[in-house]
């Protein structure tokens, strides 16, 4: 069964069970006329039913053992909901459905919620398959499924029914094995896209490394860097992520332009639930907050995958990188003596860490 306290944190969302303390938030959704889409099926359409629904009704799906309803929350309140239902535990499968408040649509929240929930449950082995069904004429829902990495599997003719009559349903599926790469390793925010490397990135990497004193000062791999080495990285080495959840991401501004930098999950300890991040930013993309934002995105992604802790190691003299760690919400925990190789020797490393649940920027 799903944990009744199941909570998933993504870059912009908290997905969590509804509770009695949500009465005011639910009342605001109903007052805005958004109850049919922003709240789960069976939710009250009138404030008088809120108390009973939050105490019992919204939890009946979980009590039946068939699924769970989760609130989709931001700093603005409850902006939608996401549900898993029709769970068949013997087969390890369930279906996902969601709804977003009309005032918050068009911002990628549905995709982010579906990705976060399915990545967590498939990654932890709670499920092996998640199914999503969308009306064949609902272009927006179909796009959410595709962006979340689901595979279109078929069409069920007349299997759906709305107020205007029957609708064909497109069936999408996502298997545990599907999360090994590709779409799963693409993260998005309002400003950035973190994506797999492409061949074209090699030229920007060489330009970033060449004659830049900051990268040359701290990155041992930068010495004598060539286009041939960059091409090997973007076409082969950066994609060899093995069985882990992490990987290497190119940082791309959403509005286009050149490669802004890179961020990678350098080490993963699955027994301890701990992962280490590293990043660099190209000279032309600095002082725009990209490093801190990318760090927050990957940290939220790792927490969503079930990691308990994420840490950074920053050379003692690298003040810019230390500032990034603090802006990303990491806490300075101590000094690891001579822990980092740097050009010309070794440096003491400042250890920064953050635990799942300590996300001050959420």
C-alpha cells in the first residue's frame, strides 16, 4: 500500500495528503469555482461539506487500498491535486490522474507533479507500471503525458464519457525500466532546462573553459582541454550514468541562447540515501542565479526519488561557489581537510548539506 503520509517535493511543488488543516485552502478553491478540476473526484462543491471530506472522504481511496489522493501545493496554496488509483498490488500497477486550478494552468505544474510522483514510486520499486489515460481530443493532457515520459500505447474507442457523450481514450504507460534515461533526465523551471548533453554543446564547453581563470583555478579537468575531449564527453561519457538515479545535465536557459553551464550528480550512496552534486557556469552566464537555481532543481529531483540528503564540496577559497551553495539553501557543516584536488595540488573542502524537509526555498 501507499504510505498515508506520502510526501514528494519537486522543484516548485509539494505533493502531500490532504489534512484537516486544509479547510481554508479547500474553501478558497471552491469559492473560485475550481473544485471540479483542482480537487479530487468526490470532493465537496459547497463549503458545508469540507470538514467531513477532509476527515474521511478524501482518505477513503487510501483506506480501500486502491490508491491515494495528494494535494498539489505551492506558496500560493493548493493549486491542484494528483491521484493514484486502481492499484493492483500483486501486479505492481496503478493509474494516475490529476487536475490543476484554471488560474495556474500553462505553467507546467501537471507535468512536474506527474514526473515527481511516478519517479518516486517507480524508483523505489513500489510500482513497476503507471498508466495514464487522456481523452483523445484533450491536447493539453496528451502533452502532459508525453512530457512526463509516458509511452503512447493505444486507443480505447468510446471508453470515456463526459457530459457531451462518449470519448475515445488514449492510453499511455510508464514502466520502471523506462526511467533509465531520456525524458526522465530532463528537468524544467520557469527559467532553465536541465537536459542531456547534445553534440553541439561541445563547442560551448570549449569556449567556456578556454582562457577562463575561474574554471582554470578550480577544475582539474580543464587544463589543456580540447574539442576532441569535449566531443567525447557530450556524446559518450556524460551519458554513462549506470544504474543510479543521477546523471549529468547541461544547463540551458529556457529563452534560448548558449549553454549556460553544467551540473552533475557525482556520487550516490543508496544505502545512506546521500548524493553529491557538482556544477560550473560559463563566463557569459554568470551572476544570473543559474547555478543556485539548477542546484535547487536537481536537489528537489533527488529528494523526489527518495534520497534523504544531498551535499556539496566546495574548495575553501572558492567564494563564488560557496555563495551558490548558501543561496540554494545548503547549510555549512564543516571542513574536510585536503579533500579536493585542484590544479597544482589539493584544497580543504567546505562541506555543505541539505536534508529532505529542510528546503527553505520551497
